[in-house]
C-alpha cells in the first residue's frame, strides 16, 4: 500500500525492478489488474511499471468522506509520485487518463511523458451513460460468478467470454451475505458528474501539456469519438496518435498486443531505457 492523500492508502502492483517509471491508472470501476498484461510487457522492455488501484477501487482504501472527484484523484497521484521519488511516465485510461491530464496540465506532476487511453477533454455522453448503467446494475449483488460473467458479457459483446471464472474474483467482493458485489465503494457511483463542468478544466489542462504525449483511441469506442480525439490533437499539436481499430473503450483489455506496441514505440523515442 502506498500513502496517498487525505489519509487514504492505495494498492499497487509493481512490474520490473528498475528502469524508467511508468504509472498505470485504470478507468472508473476497474482495478489495477486491468494492467497486468501491459505491466509485464513494460517490465520485459526494461521499464518499471506501477499499476494503482484508485481510491475506492480494488484493494485501496475507500475515501472516508466519499470524495472521488477528479481533484481528489489528482491529489492521490501527486502523493504517490512524491512517495516513489522518480519523474514518471503517466499512462491513464478513461478516469485515470483524466487524472493524469489534469495533473500534468495544471503542473502538479512533472511527467516525462503522458499517454491517454481512450479519453480526452471531449467525450461522448452516450458512452459514459452506458458505463454508468453497467456499473449501477445489481446494487444488491450477484448470487454467483456466472451472473457476474453474464453482466460483463452483455456489456462487452465483442469480447470472448472467458472459459474460467477465476479471474472475475478480482473484480468483485464476496460479502458476508454470500453475494458478490463490484470491487468499488458504492459511494463512487453516488457522486454527481457533469461533462459540461469537466470539459473546460480538461481543455485548459490540455493546452498546457508540454511533455511528449500519445493519445490512443479504441476504434470501436463509444466514449471517445474520432472527433473528440482530433479535438485533443488540436489542443496538443505535438501529441502522437494511435487508433486501435479492433478495440473498444477498454483498449488494453481488448488488444493488449497492439496497445503495448504503440506505447513502447512511443516511449522508445521520448523516454528510452538506458
């Protein structure tokens, strides 16, 4: 566990013993385990990857005051970077990307490079609503891992259903009543979010991104449109761009091979391993 802000500690997995530091931040409702494949490949390439559970997610502490705002997540990231003591490369998907963009653009974190995964200041309300609907289902929990698998399969019909359900145990918690519930604080879903309030701050942050940047979009994504991606590239004209045609919003989970190749190709130019 790594000390974050406000008394919260966040869980982390570390891949690699040394090398340029890469901090991996997942999207809302996910856990650090979403980065396992990417973390292993980064370590093999000579980087040290640290994947974090955001506050209220996975094995990290739940916020005692229920604060899961972008600002709270930024403060957590700042504290983690200070604790690790090395200038990081930030890789953030969805919510984690928004945290990274704010931290870099508002000069809270001095990053070597910034990689945004299927997120940008302008995202699609329809796609966001589908995520929230998925996360908000079964508030009373699931009776079995088979029910969990069915819910995930309905949300991600383009993915093959896993043969083994063992991996799903990392996405849910078995409560004392014998039912499985998602691996996040229910208070996270109760916080009101406004895309209209989000856009100006994220756009201002994007205009101030000075470090090397890579935007990766899932070609099948209903969260980040091609127009939204191009709008980011106008704000950050030095940014590189990769469109992963066979992936949806969860790019690393859908096509980890293409995702990792894009990230390593970018890092080989802007933050190579010595």
